[in-house]
């Protein structure tokens, strides 16, 4: 059955009406209000005039930045595995050796690489390579910036979506032939979507992969849409026209869209199409209200290419909820109290002056030392309005409201680090206790990262074909041969390995390294090599210079003594085995025991002065000139 743009637009309008009814203001208006309060525009719409200062103490942003930093602080690593395929320690060791050989330019056949069905060893090698390739892809897509935007959107709007799609225009730098004439193009790309632009087929289903269909709404220029339609061989590109449907985007600024931009709302609908056996494929179509941009096509993957991160979860709702929504009343109360406090202090310091105009005929200001002339016999030509008494507990009430709001939101002084570091262990313990409530939020974030990694792997094994995967690991940068058709039927699992938080582990790491160096458990080079990045500028060059200096000192020979060979120079405080052996070999038999019985200082002096021949050494020993 053919799907028309009119039918898709009708589904979009119904879903839009439903979202407009969620909460007191609807998702669109509430999220715009949340963004205003987050960025600091907290007196928007308040008719307070411009005569008095409108103070704001933005606790909403302070809480949000702290929580986002805590959630995204820990580095994560992605590891892939195939269900039903064993991966023992022995296999893992063998995989490492094969990766090393491939990196060295030798493609060693691993297992049944050339067979129709990949064996256990080949599958584990491929899964290990995909884990390394995930880091390469993340670097290309600037994944850390995407994650930061996801956290921003989720905190403000309650939910954020990372959309992964196949971009056929990406140049890979790879070629399908040895002559480098047939270029390999196309790779995955990512966009962060606002929840305002996502419409679920089942608004009560929390799991994206169980949705009957999903509609993505985007505002794009008509010229860009016409180019895309022309590339997709769509004939009626004149039906693509600009519209004014821009009131359902994220943020107040979306409503300020200039007319000359000539944009239109484009809808991408994705759905599952089942066959008689119960298997399904993901189909999609892209349309505007009156035209088709791309006809129905098969995405070629088995998952919706969307990963969702929800800040707060509401039961029986596909849409998350923002913490800001429920912090706004407290924020308004704090701002009002602070404004009243500042205004009262100004009134007490600069009270309103009352002047008798019939007596005071000249200009009057608040400048100190001003001389005022008046004519008449009035009793009080100038007076001041006494402001009402100001409660001394008002400041305490403001501080208490701020403190209680921050504490209830999980951003107390211990969590924020606003404590004197008198007892480091106690502060760390308090901070860990304070951040425990964030664990569930962090788990949802890690699940989101796992969903993204699984979607990427689905694209790799379904869309890549034959190409080499760029790997950067301890072996350097190398390319792993890959044929996606061999692994298309695998059931790939993803594990997120979470590292230590970078918020305060750096100071702990430096302190630990200092202790190890002080106890001489590690040397200077090991110390510098393990310092957190950025602690010392050009640390790699410093390490190289130290290694070169140490190598030159080891190769430097001792001065040649009269009648003897060269002996390595001994350090000032210790004797090396090589130095002792050298001087013993130069002594006659009857003097060797005497040398060994000498005090350590005398032995060092002999080595430094180069007494290696029997005559000089013997005379030194016989005369008792040992330097003691």
C-alpha cells in the first residue's frame, strides 16, 4: 500500500496535539520556559519595569552543570562480543598476537578466514577490531561533543535523541581496487535531535525499538530539499514549498525564523514491515506536507537508528521529564526575595527625598556637600521618606531556601566541593555519599551509550561491505580487512566499561605518583609517563631527553689509566659490579683481597682516580693512602 504525504502529515499533527497536552503547558511551551530559566532569562514576561534591579541567582544552571559533569565525567570504553561464541583467555591472547602481526604488515589467516562460515577465532578477532574501530568512529564524529549536547538537551527538555544515519557523501579515503580508481564512499553520521522533533507511534511505550513507527520532524531550506529530491529522482520538486510551521521547534529562538530563509518542515517516517514468517525490516520515507523528498526505502538494518536518553522517567510515557520544570517555583521565589533584599538596602542607603517646591527653587541632587538656597520661613523644606523596617532574618531565609533547594536536588556543598580540604579522605567519602543518588541517572546514560554502540555495529555489519577498518591501538594505526557479509547474521552484544571519574581522580593520581617516586618504587621517567595529560607541557619531549641522557651516561667510559684499560665511571655513592670487576682484573692476586677489604669510600676514590695498574694500586695500598 502506497503511503502519501497527506497521511504522514495527518499522523504528525495528531502526535503534535498529544504532546501539546502533556503537563500544565504542553511539552513545547514548558521546554521553552525551561531553557529560558536555564540560560538565565528568568524575568521573562514579568511586568516589573526597568527602574529597579531584577536580581537572579541561577541555581538551576548550577545544579544542571554539576549533574551533567558527574554523569559524563567517567570515560567509557565499548567492547563487542558475539552471542554463542566463546572467548577464552587463550583465544584473547591469540587475537592480540594476530592483531600485532596484521599491524606489522602481515595478514595472517586466522581460523577459517577464507571459509564460507567464520570460525570462533575469526569472530573474536573481528569483535575485538570493532571495539577499536568504535574509538576511531567516535573521534571522526566528535562523539564527545555530541554526548555533551545530549546531556544539555535531556536536562532542559527531559529527553534527547541521537540519530545515526547513513551518509553516502562521506569520503573514506579507501579504494575497492589496488589501482585506487574505485573509491569507497559512504559512512555513518550522527545528529542530536530535540525531543520536540520526535513523534512516537505509541506514546505510552518507553522502549524505542518496540515502537510501531517513529516520525522525525526537521526544518530545512527548500533549496536543500529540492536538491535532495532531484538526486532521488523525484519529478515534482516544484511541489516543495516553504511553510510557517515553526512554532513546534525547540527554544524561543526557533520562532524568530526569518522569511527569507524559506524553510519547510520535512518528515521522515520509519516503521517495521513484517513478512509472513514474522521477520521484519526497517523501512522509511521522507516527505513534506505536499511532496515526496525520498520514496520508500529499506534502511538495511534491523534496529531503529535512534537512541534515547531520558533525564526522568514517567510511567506509561514515551517522553521523559525535565528536572527544571519542578525547580522553577523555587527559582522564582529566590529571585524575588533577592530583588526585594537589594531594593530595601538601596532604599535605606538612598531614601526618597521630599522637597518643598515653593521654598526650594533651585535644583536638588543627592550629591554630598551640596549647598541649597531657600526663601521663606518653612519649617522643614527638605525631608526623607523612612523605609519600612527590614527583618534581619530575611537574609537567613534566602540562604536557607537556596541551600535546601540545592540539597534536595543532590547538589550540596560536599558534592560541589565547597569545603575546606582539611581531611581529604573524609571529603572523598562525603562526596561519594552525595553522588550516590545520581547512580540511576548514570546507569541510564550508560545504557544510552550502549544503545548507540549497538546501532553503530548494526550499520557496520549491514552496510559496510568489503572495506578496511582503521584501527588505532598500542600497535599504532593500521587497517583491518573486513567483509560485513560474513558477520551479518551474528547477534552482537555490547558492554560498556566505565573508567574512573576525571573530576577528582587526577589530583589523587598525582598524589599517589608522588608517594611512589618518593619511596623510589618508580623512577622519574615512569613518573612523568603516568602523569595526567596536560600537567606538564611538552612532557613527551622531556621524557625523550631524559632517556637520551641516561643512555649516554651508561655508554660513557672511565678515564684510561696508565698501563690499564678503560673502566666505566663509578657513581659517587655506589659501586657497580662492572666497575669492581674491572679493577679486580687489573690487580695482582695478592692485592685483590686487600682491595675488597678496603672501606667503601677508598674503593670509590680508587675507581674515580683510575688506579687500575698493579703498581699504582699496590703503592697506594702499601702506603696506606686510601683517602681515609
